[in-house]
C-alpha cells in the first residue's frame, strides 16, 4: 500500500484534480488514467518518430533502388516474417502444418540473433524462398530497417540492401556493378541483402549455345565470387523459379571462388500467415482504436473468418480492401478470386489507358489472361514450367490487339515476368482460377485436364459444381468407322444377335471406370435418391439353385448379400437398374452443366474394342489375369483360371488401348439402347449407319461386357444380352459416358 501511495505522489495530476474539486480517491484514479494516456502518446510518438527516421534515412541511402513511399508501405503493416527449412507448399494451409508439429520461427530475429552470429565460414550464404506475394521484399526491407533503429545497441555490423532488378529497366546495370559503385563499408563486417534473384536480368546468357541451367550456375558462381568477402549474404527468390529445389536437401553447395571447398547455401522458406498473424495485420491496417474504421474492420474480420486458409498469404491480405469496399458476403474462394481479378483488371486499365479506352482494354486483358493460363498449363504438362515464352506471349497479345510491355505486366499485377521476360502469373492460384474457368466452359479441355499438382483448380471446380474426380476420369474417344458385331469365324458367336455391319461414330467420352460404390453413394446422398431396389422389393441374388429377389438388398450390398464395407467402396456398384443408371447420369449433367448419359451399344463396343477386331481387346483369349469372370469356364478350351466369386476394384487389371478398365467381365454394363434381335440385320441392309442409337422402343435394354460370375464366352466384345430396365441384380453395373 505504501508503494502505491508513493507512486501516486510522483504523479503530478492528482493535486490538480483535487484543486478543481474532486475527492482524493477520484483524483488518484483520474491521475492514473491521464498518466496512462500520456505514456501511450509518448511511446507512440517515439515509435512514429523512429519509423520516420528509419525510413527517411534508408530512403536516402537506398536511392534509387527504393523510394520513401515504397519503404513506408512495406514497413507500416508488416507482420513478423516466419520461416521453416521445409517448404510450406507440402501442406495445404498453415494450420495443417502447425498440427503436424511444424514450428516456423521469426526469420528476422533468428537471422539477427543466430545466423549472422555463427562463426562457420562456409555457411555465410542464405537463400530465402517463397511464392509471389509471400512478402520476400517486405522481409528484406524490414530486416534492413533494423539497422537504423534508434535502439539498435547490440548489432555491431552494417547492412546493405540492393535489388537484382536494375532501377533503369531500359539500360539495366548489373547488381554486382552497382555494388561496386555505391558507398563502401567494411565488407568483412557487412550483411549484404540481395532481393529478387528471379528478377535478375543477367541470370541467363544471351549466347543461345549456353543452356539456361549452365547460365544459372555460372551466375550463382559469379555472385558468390563477387560477394564472398561479406560477413553474410542473404538472397531472396521465388520458389517457383526453380521448384525442383523443394525436393532437394535443405542445403545447396556452391563452389568457393578458388574452387577449393564449397559454401553451403542455407535455405529458408517463408511461411504463410497464421490466424493470429491475420488478426495482427487487420489491427495494424484498420487500427485498434480508430473507431471510424470499425465497420470496415468488422467486414474484413468476417471475410477472414470465412476464408482463413485463402487469406493466409500477405499478397491476398494486401488486397482485402478490394473485398471490403463491396460490402459483400463471400461464401467461396471462387467468389473472392473473381472480385480480386476484376478489380485488378480495372486497376490496370486505369493505370495504362485513358477512360474512353478502358472498357475494351479490360475485356482484352481478361481474354489474354485466360488464354495465357491455358498456354502455361500446356507448357507445364509438357516440360514442367509454369511460364510462357515472351515470343509466344506477344503472339497471344497480338491476337487480342492488346499491347503489354514488360513494365505493364511486372510488379503487383496478376501477370508478371521473369528475368528473360517470360510471362507467368504472380501467384499460381490465379493461374488455377483461370484454368478452372476454362474447365467450366470447355468440356474437351475439362475431360483431358490433369489435376495432379493443381489443388486450387480442384477446389475451384468443386465450388462451382464441377466434380474434378468425374472430369478427370473421362477418356476422350475419337470417332471413326468400324465393323460392329462378330465375324462368322469367331468361336461361340451368337449368330442371331451379332451380325456384322458398318458403323460410323462421332467423338464421345467414356469414363475410365465403372461407377463405384463411393461414386454412387455420393449421388444418392446429394439427392436423397431411392433406387428401384429400395422402392420395390429388393434385388436378385443367386442362392445356389436359382435367381431369387431378396427384399432389402440394394446398392449398398455386395454380391453375397452383405453390406459393403468401406474397403470395397472402390468396387463397382451393383444391384442398380437401368433407371438408376440414367438417374445418375442426369445428376452428373445437372452438377457439371455437361451432357452425361449411358453409352449407346455402338459406342460401348467401339470403346471396348479399342481398335481390335479379335473376340476380346486382349486378343484371341481372355485370362483371369486380364479380367474378372468365372475362371472355370475359359474361352475356346483354353486353360482354366481363378474364380473369385466377387467383384474386383474398378481400376483392377490393365486398361485397354483407350485407357478403359474392366470392359470385359466384373459387372454387366447398361447401354442406352432398346434391344431388338432384328436390329443388326436391319442396319446391315442400310450400309454404313452413323451414330446408331438402337430401336425407337422395346421391352428390354442392352447390357454388355459380361460379369464376375459369367463365362469367358459371355465377356466377348460382340456379345450382347437383354434385360428389363427395372431389373437389378448382383452383377449389374454401368460405365457412364458423355458427349462433346
């Protein structure tokens, strides 16, 4: 109590409040409040003065590399950069990484207190890697500004900061030359910061006989040779500039200038924002006590709450004003990217064009970005590079009558360029947005798209109702003419049903696999669908003597009449009728906006044959190592095989020449056609039939392929059977198809 009283006596405001009539107790309280406010303003003023001092002095020293406003922007709303020695790209979001025990460390603090104080001579070079928009330059600037702190008492070394990108873009000067021409310090006691290796205009040779890899290695050695005397050298670069480094060990070895020994290039990966980092960012951006920003801050908090994984990158957080100003509720990542990209298009038009030309500029730039995304994707598929050559980029730009110089696509734009003016997207997720857009508009592109390594594309497609699993599982089949049916010489042919006739087909798609239990389960759950078996009195099982309909048996059950365990969810669904198969295809059509249906009988046979003219697409025989059927009954007196008495997974065995699985055996597959025994003979009399769809009516639908419990004879490519459309059994499934 005595201590508190003594403190109060030291505070001068208490007596003042007592003089104007307040009691001693109230005066003491008011005195504490006023003193606290005063201390807050003093500390804030000192901090603001220090920031102004640091930035002013740094801007003077860094001119023309950086100007005052740019430095202020990078320091005003800076959240401590965190890093790891493992690329965060291996996890989908920062929270997932935290759950797996990753512990990202504050990079500036770590370097100042640990890295720069290590006395290991061969560990003086550091490479800081991150995707675009992750704050590499902000990290370097704020690391540099620590050198100008008024309270920098402990650090006994100087710091220098330069960009690889030359201030004069028309006549670029090598950073190593600029390093010589600037004020020299005691290099042995200086930390050198080199920002943006990926923007170095001298990283590739102009000599076309020198490969990019050789030029890159030569440049690295050149940099090491020119900077080895510095105490430490920190270099930043985009991860995607040489993504193979993510798979390497965490250290790269660089030969010393005298080629005796090597330096270890230590690698650190910048980590995305955590939820607490995002909250700190919003507090800095909108203020803690700035009540006039409260509405904006609340909107921003809600956006972040709904999309925390998306906004874990400084680049996207820096654009949050674009989202706040529209005062919208965002329910998907897709919506956020739509807004950000549209705002970017508007900003670019205002930057480069007069008002009367902005509208057409926006439209052309949108088309250009979309087309460039497609081109980059093709390059990525072919050679693993997420970029497009400047010559090709110019050709595409010319197609849309839009001129974009390197300056116009560089910097904070969504499109950017590397050291050799190759174009790319500033952030891979932006590329993936445009790819998802193309998928939604172009079924041919969608069906061929490879989603490997394109997680954001998967996410975007899912949000707009496109099942990536569905799209990526479909095989484009080029239409052609073929002889449908079986030749008279084929063993075990059914003469009345297999008359050969010529058919011409248009292009179509067919799923690689029969519909699995997992696929059908999703359809049922999304639609509360009841199959014919569930609405009726079950499905047919073989009891050893006869086929008997068992009540309660439906798509959830396997061939033995037991409920499928999750381990068999990748087996083909059975106990489904033709009506159920058609309902599934209609659901896909609504879900994707594409036209899905059962294949016609002609399409099924053409796809099964895959260019062959033999009884099976495997040749003159079908073994149980190639297909799932009753191995006790082989074809044409060949060797007996295994009788599994169950289905196998939909991707079991080798696919045929078109990449289609289990076209022979496993389950019978519904086709769209009605059955008529005379239909083939009628087609034969007409010559070549184009895209036959079967009879106009009938009582039975065609099934093809044979099943797990059937003979090899029934699995022949040309073999056909007929079943009532409401029939269901333990060996009936389907292979859905689609049209362009």
